């Protein structure tokens, strides 16, 4: 117990990332607001980044491209995704006056 | 009032991170392997034996480090839970910012200093401001019941979550911690396009210099691709969010209604 509390190892970081990822998954599954869903996706991307950095710290950078660079690229992709997603939310809201994903069923039929 | 409490909490966390940083950064953990002379360019696959830079324990196993880790882990998880549970969108964004601050501090503990700063700048600075802008444009702070799904959906969703948790737990149990005596390959020489091979020089771990050397060396193509992707995203966002008929003002795109 003392070890678990005071010897912070890689496992702690991995478990933290897993918990954050699961909270993001839960947000995507239970919330119906498109904005909250986008935020949960960002949360999952952050958890994946944390896992990348933890493994990089664990094994050292052995390949050509380090995990830090990879995480930076992931952040860039997340920024692009957030901007396009928010633009879609604005466009949908303009036409329908809500952003509830359960009510966007036009393409279903 | 709740927002104010969250802002104060975020500022407090930031202060603690600032205090904690120097002692964390000081201990540079990675001894860079000295490349033997004469093996600079033509033997990129030469194995230079070096002991693994770090042990199981990330750093210093000190109680202060552990306490900081638990504080920031609790902050990030609490912020994430705040995002998932709040009805108020602005409160959710504030929880997200607190979560990002905690995550940035955790990055700092992983010696990813550059990534921690980028996390604060890009996520807590730019993306969250974008979210706040959109929330203000939509101007509907309170709405939405949580999860109006039927029994079947709850069963399927619960099963999916349980499966995901089980798989994650198995992966985490099976993670093989690196042996301390493992010999690693030496870092690959940096290839600059058009400049031949430059021998890898010892750089710090996770600093701007290290990430920059990597980003403009082997990571040059992804870097350029990201720039094009961001340009496409900007143009696409403008094209999507613009009203179809500029004269109509903000109301009623005829193209969206069936």
C-alpha cells in the first residue's frame, strides 16, 4: 500500500491515462450534446497522448521519430478536428436550433 | 460563482506546477550515449551498449513527487468528470480547462516539458477558447437530459464499457516493465534532407531542442503534412460555418431542412 502511494511508477501514469480515456468514452456514450461529445473526444486524445509519453519515457526513444514529436502531431490533428467539428455544430444549429445528436436523424431514412 | 471557484482552482494548480517544476526538471534522467568516433555516418545500425536510463520508478520516488502526482491526477480526473456530468456547458468547459492543466503537469512529470507548454497553449488556450466562443454563439447554456436511451441501449452500452475496461485492465496488467540492464540501440543519426547525415548530438530529454531536432529531421514530412491539414481545416471550417445565403442573415439555411 505504501509502495502504491509513494512510489509513483509508470503504471500510475498508464492507469491515469486509462481512467481519463474511459471518462471520455463515457462522455461520448451518455451525453447527447454535440459540444460535450467533442470535448470528450479531446479528452480521449489527451489520454492517448499521455500513454505515448509514458511509453516513451519507459523505453527511451529508439526509433526515428520520437514520441514527443508524435504527440505534437496528435495535438495538431486534434486542433484541426475541433475546428471542423465546431463549424459543423454551428452549421447544424443554424438550421435546426439544437445540437442534440439524438434529434439529428434526417440522414437515417 | 461556480466558474470563479474553478478559475481559482486552476490558478492554484498552475502555481503549484510552477513551484514544482524546477526540481523536476533539474534531474536530467537520460544519459546520452556517446557515439564512438568513426561511426558517425556510415554505420547507423551500430549498437552502442548503454544501461537503460531509467528504472521502474519514474523519478526520485520522493514523497513530494508522489503527493504532486496524486494532486494533479485528482485534478485531471475531477475535471474530466465535471465535463461528463455538468449540464451547464460553461461549467463543463471550465472543468475541461482544469483537466488540461492537470494533464500538463503530469506531462511535466514525464519530462515532456515542451509538450506540457504546448498543452497549455494549444488546448487550454486555443481550443477551449474556441469552444467558449461556440457556446456563446449558440447561447443555450442549459439543456439536454442525460442519456434518454432505452433498456436495450443501456445493456449494450454497459456491455461495451465493461469489455473496454476489461481489455484495458488486461493490457495494463501485461505491460512489461523494461529491465534495467537492457541494452538499447543508440539514437538514430539525424537525417537532414539535402544535408547528408549529421551525427546525433546529445540533447536533453523532451526539451524544445530535442523535439525540434526530431521535428525538422525525421519528422519533417509529418510536420509539413500537419501544416497542410491545418490549412485545409481552416478553409473547411469557414466554408461549413458560413451561411449559404449571405443576405439571409443567420437564420434558416434552406439546404439543411429536408
